[in-house]
C-alpha cells in the first residue's frame, strides 16, 4: 500500500488529508523542487498524535521525492523553551544550530522534516519570533512542522500570528470537530464493557454534560473522551453505583475539577475530586 493510500485510509484529521491531497495533485504537475516551494509548513494544534502524522509524512515525501533528504535521518525534533533572562535567544539559537549540525552528519547539511515542539512556550513575543525566524532561515529545502499540543483557541491564534510574523507560511491542522453524538456513542460502548447500561434519561444527562465540556474546549478529541469515561467509571465503581442515573452524572460533574469555570486554573481531564 502506498503512503498516500495509507494516509487517506487512516484516522488522521481531515485537514491533514486535504493537505496531502493537494500536494499529490501538485506533484503530478510539477517537479519535486517546485512543489516544495509551494507547500506551506504545518502547524499541528490540539493533536497529541503528531508522531504518527510525522511518520506517514516522511514516508509519503520519500515516495513522491519532493524533498532532497540529506543527513543522519529523515526528520529531527527540536523542543523550544521559553526565552528570557535565564535563557537568552542566542543560547537557544546555538542549541538549534548544534542539533542541525549533528543531524547533518559528515556532510554537515540536514534536509528533511523538522518537528518544532512549542508546547513549553507561553509568550509568543519578539524573542520567540526571532528564534523561529532563525530556524526558518537555517533550514532551506526542509519542511517544518510546528506542534503545540492541547491548547485553547486564543493561544493557537496567538501562535499562528507569531509564526506569520516570523516569516512562516503555515497550514494549520486541527483535530476533526468532536460532536456530542460521536462522544456519546463512545461512552455507551465503553460503559457497556464494564456492565453499565445507559437508559434514555441518563443518556440525555450525559449528552448535556458532554456538550458543555465540548463547548468550553475542555474536551476536543476522543482521547480526552476516553479519559473522561475512565474517570466516570472510577467514580461509579468507587462509590458502589450499579445503575447510572442523571443524579449520578450530576454528582460526578459537581465533584470534578472540570466543573470549575475559573480561567486562572489549569483544566485537566478529571480527576474526580477538587479537594476540600
């Protein structure tokens, strides 16, 4: 099976499939180098499974020969820390330079896919833009993938703007929109595995809970739905509950940190008690 077919048949975001489909169309019309000039870098937001996307992308780009891969491997990873007084921009750029030189091998030149993890960056300020511009200028002939992990929409937007100001042209890939119906189906299947049945009233209560969490960006993918389901199961089994009712679901949510609407606190999936 070709990498193109594998990507199209796999559970990757629709935006990623569209990106690959466009590249495939271009590669049928233009030479590899010209295609790479047109292809934007990728900004992966709210997706913790980017390693899988990276693997598929390396295989696909080798398959259609639009990157002149050079160096010790087809891709490298760079994790950026927040620049500041204790970590000057020059120090971070020197570290990036060392990574690129090492990846270049005996030729000293790396060309391939560069994954830049910015989840530890809190402020997309001038220092951040300077570092990103340095990376872009030092990596011609490569494709850059910027990843940010799970973040709220305004943070993603700030990062996109900063990347643009640093000279990047990025194509943002988000997880497919999580629907309440999809989440409730997942819940039903998993709860049934543990011997729980959802009647109509309990299902309706759970739908309301899930809709609230999706609308407030506290859950946005099936991995988080899975965590939430595990958390609910822990609550039910830990309290000796055998039949799920709207009251059970309401009680769980009231005792979960997910019900805390304070924007000054970090929201995580679960876990059961806020503490006394």
